C-alpha cells in the first residue's frame, strides 16, 4: 500500500511517500480502506519527537480516518466489507476514567491513533472494531475525516470539562485551528457569547462570518491589552478555551471573571506557563486539562456533524504527496480549519 510515513524524527523533509506492507487485522480488529484522513498539530509533535514516545518505525501519522471496511480480523463482528465508517481516534480511554488494569499491557494506558500506533495517512489502516462508527450515506468521507478528532476534542473541552452554559461568555484562542473553529460552533449551539483570538485580518473575517460575537486580531497589539480593552465591559469571561499556552497564559488568567475556568487542550507556544496565583485564589478560578474525548462523547459530537449542526472547516484537500507541504503550512499558521488528505487520490 502507499503511505506517507517517517523513519526518523525531524523537519517536514523526513516525511516520505512510498510503499509499505498492507496491514492485516488481528483479533477484534478491522482493516479500513482509507478514503480520507486529515492533519492535526499532533502530527507535527510526533514528527518532531515527543519525550517518552517510542514509535515503531516506519510510522504512519493521521489520527482521523474515514473510509470503508475492507477486511475483518478474528472475532470482529457487526460490520461487513464495504460498510462506510469513521474511526474514533482514542484508544484505552478507560485509563482516564480510573481504570488502571488491563489484560494487555499495551492497552493499559490512553493512546491515540496516529500518535502511538499507525494512523490514516495510508491507503489502509487497522483499528479496533469498537472504534468504528457507521457513516451515513449523506456525509462525505472528507467531512467525517475533517471532524473526527476536532469535534470530540472541542465538545469534551467546552461542554463536559468546561461546563459551558447558555448565557456565559467564552474566549477561544488559536481561532483558525480545526479544534477552535469547531469550538466556536459548539459554543454558539450552547447559547454562549463567543470571543475569538486569532492572527490576521483574513482569519478575523472568516471567524466573523462563522458567527463569533467578537474577533480579536493578536497582531493588532499586545495580547493582554487587547483582551483587557475588549472584555472590560463584560467583567471578563467565564471560560477560556486555550491551545496556545505559554506565550499568553498570564493574559488569559487576567481575562477570567470571578469563578472562571481556564480549559487547556494544547500548548503550541510552549508548555511552561507562568501564572500569578493571587488571581486564582482571589477570583476562585479553576484550571482544567482536557484532551480528546470518551467513546460516548465521540459519537455524540459526530452525530451533530451528521445532522449538519456542526460543519468542519476544510482548508484544502490533497493526496499523500501533499502531506509534507501540509506540515509546513500548519507550522507556519497558514491553515484555517483542517487539511484533508485522500490517500487514494
């Protein structure tokens, strides 16, 4: 099969496109013919190398997988070859729910398809059968692949972890990203007032068209001053939904209203955040970590996509030969939404 893969960590140039053996499904697994996948910032971190992450090389990235069932492993029942499916990218979710024991050491901890195991940037991928969700005929593979990781991440982060409620105010950072553009739509569905922090006039206009109540261009001034001036009339926000991290955390903490929640799902500018603890105890703030989502949350978020209530933003579509350039575009902040990859194109 053809795949985009890496055999060592490094810059985008380490990504190769070529032939790899077609994987065979094991017990309880299904082989999916991948019709569409997509890129996430997670793919950049994996390519560069993460502390504590040991990959079986060559490694195939891509956490998002939509396609057709191609072959069944022993004990895999309930689907047939040709069935249209989208794949839940989370493995071993019960680790997050306090379950620490497993018959298989490999299944004892939370993992992500495309990070810890091979993903969807190939013509075929093998996944556990329980990770499959039937894909309605009216939903394209492109839309499903663009939505799968970002929809569940945004839903859990804002609704389950952040507890966002109707009438509250939320600040979403990194506004042009796939998760952020999905979070904007979820926040609007929840009845919240939404402020988005982004970079550049073009992104500002696109986010305004998506329905954001306020869109701030971080290039227009110092972030702390921009947030202070924009949020002062409201007394701050109830929830901050952040993926930027280190560079702007002090300003984000100050932007919170009393009782506010800072929900962190990433750290693209760096992991070492500095905060003034006096803000936390005086305003009784909370810091909440979140990543991905449970199987039930994945299914709920994807049904909102299937019903047309959530619409993933697709920046462009490419074949496997475009994966290397896609990494560069993501690193340079030139993507609005998701870059979709069609391995068979």
